[in-house]
C-alpha cells in the first residue's frame, strides 16, 4: 500500500510554478501599460492645438504677467515677511 507519491508532488509543484509565472507575467504587463499611459496623455500645462492656432504672433509674444493685477498684489501682501 505504500504508493510512491513523488509524481503527484512534482505535478503539484509544476502547477504552482505555472501560477507564479502567470502572476509575474500579469504584473509585468500591468507595469508596462502604466509606464506607457503618461506618454499618451496630454500634459496639463500644454496648450491644446485648437487654441494655439487661434493666437497670432503678437498674442504669443505678449507678456501675461501683470504686477498690478489684484491677485498678484494679494499674493505679495499675504506673503510679506517681516
């Protein structure tokens, strides 16, 4: 009655290895997809092409910082160091 169960143990070990490989493969594919996603997304600070075409050369070269604007004055008033 003392049957050799070495074959069963080896088969079970092979199944466990296959499951681990599948898990590692899935993790690798997920990591690759996550790394590629930002390259496809548009940057937050970029100007959409439909808006960039509407600007003429004078508008593109115009200064957009206005020191006399209320929000800039509030910023400097709030952040004064004494």
